[in-house]
C-alpha cells in the first residue's frame, strides 16, 4: 500500500483539538492507507463491476515527536488514560496549484494509539525521538 508523507514543518496536525508541533526536525507525518481503494465483483455472465465503496479510507498515522517534549508528555498522558481515548483530528497542508494557494485537509476520525515508545529512556537512540502510531478508522481527504 502506498504511503502519504506530509512534511512536518509545512503541515499542521491537530489531535482532539490540540496542535502537535514538536516533530523531529526534517521529519514527516505519515499516513498509510489500509485496505483496497476499490472493490471488484465478478458477475455470473463474465462481467466485472468495480466500485469505490466510500470516499474515505482506513489508515495508520505515524508521527515522531521530540522525546520528553510537551507533545510527547501529552501523548503519553493520553496513552495512559482510562478508559482508552478515541481521537479525532486533521492534517492540513498548504500548497500552490496554478499560482493559487490551496489547502489539503485530511480529516481523521475515530482513531486510537496502537504503538507508543517504551517507558525506558535509552541514550543510544540516534535521534532522541518518540514514535507514535494511531489506527485511523476513517480518513477523508479534501482539497479546497
């Protein structure tokens, strides 16, 4: 499956109303769509029907923030919440198309943390970052 990379320094990530900004320098916010974009069904007469079931997709969101930063502490607080938190959010990126500024927005709905950094600090980590992964139940892309 293809991976969509958004430059962290040129994108805005909002999770449950909080901006996540303390990314590793030069890093990306990564969105990896899961499953098929279209579905093909073969008919008894030999034909094939290809359809797009919905205009959204499931995905894995991966972010890497500076270890022990405010965003890392917030994510860790959310990770330890009881009951487990469900997140909504968005990725917004500004770009230019035909000399006109355009905003790409990916709405992220019903997601939860699936992978988090371990609690032990390791001075052998080359970049001193915390990698967080979220399972996104519904991601919808809009260009305005």
